[in-house]
């Protein structure tokens, strides 16, 4: 059971919902500026942005949209996006994204590649590839489905088997600590509590 399977154990209730023009949608994401309601008024429900303390911006169509918002940059010699590639899909398999470890002055970089990593649409996939470039030495991170740096420079990872781990310099490929093991959890849907049906 992967991490997304564990999250499916919760039954969510929409406080606000927006329609789309079809199956494919870029989606939206929260931003710190509460005066940025790019998506307009919801079709169902309402949003008090001031009480929420965040704005809601339309997501730009780009591979690794989440990674880009969290500070990752395209690696050197990345293939350029073609003018006919509206959804930035055609280069996803060959595009690599990099993010420097906090406090390393760029000497240590986390790199991700793979089409499924770019779009998170294929579930757990062997096409996802993470590695750490540490002073010129590449360390592969086998079985890692997602990874990112913590603010203190610790590497946070989620594995295909449902482990949430921290990793540190000298042992990027192995767990320093297992924070949670979700691999054996089974979904148990329950009704959302009343407080989940309103903005607090």
C-alpha cells in the first residue's frame, strides 16, 4: 500500500468547489498572499481568504509543478520545452529537476526525473528516479517514490512500501530514522466530522 493509499482512508468533504472545462485541468494551489484569489468565486460553497490566511492561485502547466513551487530548478542541459507542448508532457521523461540542500551552498543537490515523477499520475512507478549529488558523487535512492529537503538539511523520503523516513549525509540511501510505516495500513473510510464542513 503506497502513501496515497493510506491517505484514501479519510473521507474528505469539499468546503468549496470549482468546475473545469473538461477532464484535463491545471488545478490550483495555496499561496501565502491572501489577496490572490486567481480561481475566482467557487461554483459551490465559499472561501473566506482572510480567515484562511492564504490565497488560491491557478497552477501553471509545467512538469514538476509542485517541485518548482518548492524551489527546484531544471538541471543544466535540460531539454527545452517545445512551443507545441501545451501541457509540458513531451519532455517529462527526460527532464531532470534539482534542488540544493539547505546550508550546502549548492554542493549537495537532490535530483528527480521520470515522467510519473513529473505528473504524479501513474501511482507507484519504477519510472520515478531520485538521487543525491554530493560533491560530485551520485547516490541513487532506490525504492523512493518522493523526496525533499527539510529546512535543516535532512532528507525526507517516502518509499514505495509506505515508509516515511529521514536520511542524512553519509547514508543518503538508507534510513536514519523511520518516522512512520504506512505499508500495512488498510483504508477505513469514515464520515467527515462536522468541524470539517466549515472554515475555522
